[in-house]
C-alpha cells in the first residue's frame, strides 16, 4: 500500500514546498500527472528524473531521514522495497544503521537421558561422588565419598566382630564342653547349643527317630540307634555357665553378621541416591566456589610481636 501511495505523497509534499517558495529538495521528482503550471513556482527548478535515480545498492537498503521544509520537519522511514527497481525514488536520505545481532539464548537442558548424563549416572553408581566431582559439585562429591567410606569402614568393623565372636564361642565350646567345632557347619553349631550334652541329644532325637521308623521292630530299632548316635569326638557335656556363655557369644556373632549385611544394603542405597542426585544436577551449572581464607599479617609498629588476623569469605 505504501508503494502505491508514495508517488502521490511525494507530489503533495513537492507542491507544498513550491507553494511556500522553498528551495527544491534534492531527490524530488515531478510526476507526469502534474502540469508545468502547478509544478513550477517562483524560482523553482525542476530536476530531471534521470539525474536523481539512485544506484541499485541504494534501492535495496532501507532509508531514513528528515525532510527540510518551511513547515515543521517530518520524519520518514521506509523499509519496503520498490515494486519497480528502475523507478525513481521520491525521497532519499541517509542509510539506517544496522542492528546489532542478538545474543542467542542458552539451550535449555533436556530431561531425556543423554549420553553424558548416563555416563555421569554410571560413575555415581560405581563410586558415589564420582559423578558429582565430574560436574564440579565438590561439596556433594565429598559428602557422598565420606558416606561411602564410613559405610565400608562400618562393614569391615562388623565383619571383624563376626570373626572374633565366632572364634570366641568355638573356644568356649572346646574349653567348657570338650568338643572341637572347627569346620563344623551351622547345623552342628545349633545342635551343640540346644542340648546340654550329646547323651541328651541321643535320647531325645536319635531314639525318637528310631521309634518313628521301627517302633514294632526291636532289632531294627536298636540297629538304627547304634548307627546314628553321637560318639567319640562328636560328644560334649555342658555346664550351665559354659552353655550360657556359648549361646551369648553365638548370638553376638549372629547380630554382628546381620549388621554387616545391613551396611551392604546401605551402600546400595547410597549409590542409588548419588546416581539420582548426579543425574538431577547434570543439566544445571555448578555453583560458585565458596572458601574461607585466614591470613596472619604483621603490623608495622614499634611492637615487633603485633600482628593482624584476617578472615576472607568467598561467596
């Protein structure tokens, strides 16, 4: 629309200029529809169209400027290219300054599991705090690293307790009951603690099994008993105090073993939490490093022992 109305607008401005006895404006053209009587005024000079046809570069660039008239100045701005590149311009002023390029926005991190985020997650699963250290999260890395160290230190301590307490109740059995439990399985350790002697075990367990199998067959009954009863190195006899000590030490060993297993579960949880935290902060910039700095500076005075203590906190 502006390209269609521009010639008529230029004509109207030219007529206003001539009627006001103003000097012709450079770059003005009298359209063919305006006659000499209307276009020419006192002292007016008509500039040929060929003399003010702009170059091709000027036609492509948007123009801006102020038209100097007898009336208040008017500002013009034209961004639209000419429909006919060969047609003369009605007005032409200086080129408009180019705009500075915009700074592109930083890409918003995607929530998808990318290759880098997966690598950081696997590092935290392998060693808690490793992924945070890769991202520059020093505080989180130290926290998860110390937690992992404490967990494995606790596990080692409980396993040492298990070994010491197992050795203690085996020694108690050898000293108080007269039976060697080295190399015996868990079932043997339970049987020795449940019965006060091997004879009690033979009467309550072996004879009961023989009666269930051969109750009406006397020969088979006693044959089974002679074959399965405990004898020789498999016999024991407890005192009340010795048996109670054996049972307490065995319970302590079992309790330490359960706690060691619990620390393994805590180690798994620590790895999962570390991996989730590393995956969550992978798309965020690392925080500004904070530090404390202490300085001892001597003071320039008569007292040679005077000094200043300075504390700097970096946020």
